[in-house]
């Protein structure tokens, strides 16, 4: 029997960044028509490996082979030329251009040679055929990308990869902002690509998805290979054991549920600028975890931002402990005892060019200071304790936070608010991109806060998360409350029915 030559192979890859060895001799391969999942804790080196494969970073040591032959990339264009295409988690589309223009960005078809006009008809025709291959309607060719749902954007990126004749498509956490319907659609497209012989590398922290889609799994731990699993061996426990290096109980879910909590935060008939015409009402009780579900674009983040003073309120009332609040900016919200941990860490959650220590202590300066002088030793003790508690992977407090891996940045956002004791904590997608180990830790912390009487309003797109953690679930649809479910009524179907507006 002759050995199969993999489509792509990486051997002994090393990559060092200041203060960290991100990859310390990692090897991996992908066959034609195979989906290789790459999993590992936050900071394990997944994204770095993918960026090396796609020409974003150069490697320090190691070799890469395509069809069994040595290759090296100086840049992304070299990798694309070889048929390797990376779809970043923060998608790379131009929001203000239409779909066809995005698919052909940088290689526009010209009519009558180099000095000719853009051949829009030819581009639209070709773009339409790629759209149908990923299951999107060809009518979308002239729709602005900014108008599309996240799932559609993801599929447009794949259409673009196909138009580039990609033989290897790398997807880095493609489903972290997709709804379950959109995720299922993406899986169908992946199945299709697999049948046509394309190799796929798939990174995700959602282990159920990995089980669904992977033919084989490579596990990374601390920049090294921790092991490999064939399809039949893949399950939650085997994955976690290799990732974390020890057994981990299934995610701890909440058992303590309150009967009728005392209302803490009450939102009455609230309308905010740019929101729906109809007012929104919502109550969060003391010690209660209210999960807020809805499709992407249902207006969950916007509502939270309005309550937190980021979006101007048009009418309605917000009460805390029965007293009316007037909140015109986030500073007033914090002073009143409301905290928001935002969804988009890169925009609102962190000062990216500052250190981990700076970011962790920023909201806590008052309690770290005596007469306005910040105690460096208290700051350090608090910072190190948070790093330990949330398993933040960083060489130290001094590391620039923007250089941490995606999930570790999320942990810093969460950690910086932990030292405060709010009355109401609004969490917007608290575990997006966070690995299983830290996720369990975050759930335990949320549970403790609730037990101490904090009202928790948790916006989440992760079905398992809000079904497991909530005492009550409120579902938004097109900016309005579509319905509420009490604990006994929880089910995936019930949530989906409300979220999609099916009555
Ligand atoms: N540009 C960079 N400069 C400095 N350090 C970096 C850079 N990119 C990554 N690192 C470091 O390399 C290590 C691996 O990061 P990487 O982003 O590959 O992790 P990951 O496995 O993708 O994690 P996550 O699941 O959180 O996305 C981390 O310690 C990270 O801080
Ligand atoms: Mg990553």
C-alpha cells in the first residue's frame, strides 16, 4: 500500500513572540476532502499556527509541505496563490461594498483590457454561481455586505475562497457569532466542500460542533501537540482531557433556583434612539439570572447599551430597588450599581495597547488607592489573583493586552469587573471564544455572584449556556420582547420559536 500524501503538512513549527513561545515544534496535516479540527485552551497557539499556514506570519523554524513538496510563504498573497485561504474570526469584508465587489476585491474583472471598465455583468454572473455553491441566493450579488446577517457574511467569505480556487480553507472560530440555524447551514456547506475534495481546518471552542463536523482532531496545549483523535474517538471527555491535561467535570450548571425573587432592576416601557417603536419591559430580580436570547440583530446589545447609558433613551423608566434612575452616561450607571461587560472586547472592553495589569486595575483604582495614591503592591496582588483564577495565559501583568489570544482578552474583560460588587451585572456574551476550562470558572463566578444577591442579566447566543445558567429566559425578536420562559418551560424549540417570531 502506498502512503497517502497529505494535501498539506506542517512539521516542527516554532514561533516565538517577545516573552512567549507560541509554537514549540508543532506538527499537523490535512488530507484532501478532510475536516481537521484544531482545539486547545485559550493561548494554546491555534490562531498562530493558522496564520503561519496562511502566510500572515512567517515561521521561525519548521517546514511546510503542499502535495508533499516544500513550500514557504512570504505573505498572504503567496499562500493564496498556493490555494490556502484563512477566514479570520473578525471577518475581512468591506461592509460598504456589494457582495460581488467583495468576492472579486483586488482582482476586479475588466472589460477591454487593463484600461477598460469594470465588467460588472461578468462579475455579477460569476459571483452568483459561487453564491449558489455556498447555498446563498444569487440575488444577493448586489446587496451591500453591511446589510447581511453574520451567517451570510461567513458564507460570502467562503464563496470568496472558492472563487480563489482555494484547496485548503481555514476557519478560525467561524460560528462564535452565528445562530444555531446559521451554524447548521455552514456545516452543510462544509460537508459539500469536503465531498468536492477541499481540505478544511476548523477551530472552535464549542466541542459539540467539533464532534459534529470533524473527521480528525488535533489538540494543542501550550504550543505543543497534545494528541490526536480519530472521528470515532471524539467526545467531550476525550477532548477535554487532552486540552486541559486533566479530567474536568461537565460544565457545572446551576441548580439553585429562586422562587420569586425581589425585583431589583425594572425596565418599564423603555424606548431608545434607533430602537423599536414599541417600549420594552424587563425585570431582573435580586439573585436571579435572567438569560436573554434572540437572533443576531434582535436588539439585545442595543437594549443593554441603552440601559447602561450608551444609547440615548427616548421614553420609559428604569428603576433600581424601586427608585427611578436617570442614566445619561455609563459613569452614572456604574455609580448607581449597574455594570456592563460588553460583547465587543476590541471596541469597548479593553485598552488594547495597555498592559494586562493596567486593564485589570482600571475600574478598581478607587479601592486600590489610599488618598489617591494607587498601591502598586495591592494592584499587583489583585492582578495576579485574577490571572490565576481565570487561567489567563500571559507571561505577566506587563504584557500588552492586544497581543493576548482572543479568548484570553475576553477573560481580562470579565476579570476587571470581578473585584467590584455591583447590584446588577449585565453580561453580553460572557464566554464568547473562551475555552471549556475557563468557561466553567466563569459560570461558577456568575453563580456565586447571584448567590450573593447580584441580579444578573446575561445576553447569550450559546444555547447550552443560557439553558444551563438561567432562572428565567427572555427572548427578543426584532427589538421587542417576544416572550418569556420560566425554568420548567425551557427547551431549545421553545426558544427558537420565540426567537424566529413563529407564534
Ligand atoms: N502578535 C503577537 N504578539 C505577541 N504575542 C502573541 C501574538 N499573537 C499571539 N501571541 C501569543 O501567542 C500565544 C498563542 O496565541 P494564539 O492566538 O495562537 O492562541 P489561540 O490558541 O488561538 O487562543 P484562543 O483560543 O484564545 O484564540 C499566546 O500566548 C499569545 O499571547
Ligand atoms: Mg485564536
